[in-house]
């Protein structure tokens, strides 16, 4: 088990380090791979980055606790993601080329090539990104350490340190290209390991019908809607799904994912990248839901069991040591594919957007990446929140702050810096307050935050239209 796990870890590090051979030694190459990545690699990398430890640990744990109703997360999330991609991804890639910027904050703030008119907006986007992406990165490191703790009995800090060292090695070697190359390899391991566990678990219950019969013995486990909905029945289910549709739409506010599409070698090939992305995404998410459902009947519900440990515990019970090592490699691959992306995005925010003088020397950029990685390591070691909770908080915060602005820019609007800053702050504040008061248990806080941010942009326009109509009528 340990041998197979270490084999894949060494393989991933070798792939990432090998990207050094293609490095051009420039900032654009370090953060955007010089815009040279193929559609297949973009799609696979985005899937691996998006799914992360949240899918292996968070979603499976949530499904273990909730049951079939967790399927609404998948339906809402993928649908929202797809809708957003139809009008954002290509425009963002085009804006990246036109502006010549290497960071997500830089592209958004200089969408219309205004040199320094939006510098406050750029630094605000970068600062928010830095804080929330660090929280997100710490959650990924914790997710990986949980799996190592269950299967190997290692102390919690060991997995966090190992993951940080891996990220530093291949981010230091090749930047975003190393991240994307390892993502592609990791996505294959993720798919295979999840599929293997699903098949073995189904056969252990005598097939699909046998597994369903077992699930039916758990009260409410196969109900279509969660029991704690604000509105009962179909109405509550639709509201629940709609809120998670906004969670999927929130992907356009995630710098570490959107930067993948910014590296595409040809804006006209965005459809190919999206096809790779959504086919892989749908297959992997479906398998994760299936494994989560099966984990409840494979494992005893003692009331004190940590649901986020369902996957590694289930793997240890059903698979041989070699394949347990493979599964652990899949979990670790998922967490690392996201952690490296988050840390690189933080590094770009720090060195390109926040510091008063943009840094061009790649060695300094790499040292900035190491500094960010150490901050993520520290946060992970003191983190007391669940992976699912911390990821959703970071995801919704980033989305609420940035998605409204992205939507306006992609619709061809040209909002000024003041109203853009106000929208970013309003969306983020609403999401955080929504979560603070516990309303997120009924409706995803990102839905409230995104709507609030959009209203900041549209209310002044609606007011002007109303005033114009009044003046016209009186005139």
C-alpha cells in the first residue's frame, strides 16, 4: 500500500519537474505557460483542479450523511458551471490576449486596456483572492492529510507537510505548466481509482439492485430532497437546486480554475476544451455520488464517525493494499492538483498585482510561491474547520466578489472603478453575513452574494431609466 502510493507521488513530482525543460524563463510562461496549452490538457486540468479534495472528501462525506438528496448538488453545480461557460470562458481568454496580463485580477481590472485607471480595483481583487485562496489551499492540504491519517496512521501534520513539499517542488520547477501537466496525470488516477472503488463496492452487495435494497433500509436515505429544507417537497427541492446552480456558476469567480482557460493556445478551440472538461466532470462527479451512497451501507454509522473519512475507510475495507495505495494516490492527487493551482494564483496576486513594482525575475516569483506555500501550510496546521465547510466558504466568497463583475464585462458593459469596487465589496459582505447568520443551510450564500453584486451594477441604471421616463412624461 505504501509502496504504490509513494510510486505515484514520485511520478507526479517527476512529471511536474519535467516541465522545467519547456520553461521559457518569463513571468508570462510561469503564470500562463505562454498561452500554449492544448484543449485536452486545459479541460483535464480544470476538472482536476475543480474537483479536488472537496470531491473525494467533502462531497462523499456529505453524501454519506445526506443520502440521495445530495444529487441536487451535482445537478445544480454542473448546470450552473455550464451556463457560465457559454458566455465567459472565450471572452476571458480573448481579454487575456488583448490585455497582455498574466493574472486574473489584472485581466478583470484592465479588460478595456485602461492603463492605471483601475489599479485600486486590481489590488482589491488580488487581496481578496490572496486571503480566500489561502483558506482554500489549506483545506486541500487538510483533505489529503485526513486520508493519510486513516490509512497509514500518520499524524495529521505529516500529510500537510508532504503535500506542501510536493507543491513547492513542481511549482518551483515549471509554474502553471507543471501544475497543468501533473493535473492531467492526476485526473487519470482520480478517475480510475474512483471507478475501481465504485465497481468493487457494487459487486460486494451483489449488484446494483442489492446495493439499492441495502440503502433503502436506512431511513430517508433515498429521499429525493433533504429533510431540512425551508420549503417542503418539490418547491424546497427546486430552491435548493437553484442555490447550488449559483454554486456552479460561481466557477467564473475562481482565479485558480479560470486561469486554466486563460492558458489555452487558441481562443477558437475553447469549445474543445469545454467538451473535455464537462465530459470528465460529469463522469467523475457521478462516480463520487455513487461511492458516497455506497459508503453509508459499507460503514457503520456510529454517530461519532467523521463522514469526511468515509472514502479512505471504505477503500481500506474493500480493496487490496496495492489498490488502497492507488486510491490514496487519487485522493492526494486531487488535493495537490487544486493546492498547487491555488498557491500559484496567490503568488500571481502577490507579485504581479499587490506589490507596487511588478516583478519580472522568475527566481523571485518562485520564492514568492514558496512563501505562499508556507503560509498555506501554517493555516492548514491550525485549521479547525471541516474541508467541506472551508471550501464552500472560500468558493462562495470568491464568487460573490468577482462573478458579478465578470458577468458585466462579458455582457459588454464598462463599469467604472468606483461602482466595480462597491459591487465586489457588497457581494463579498452579503455572502459572509449570510453564512455568519446560518442562512446558508437554507440557501447557498453565493447565490445571495452574486445577486447583491449584480444589483449594485443594475440599480443605478434602472434608476436613471426611471428618472428619464419621468422627465420625458413631464416634458
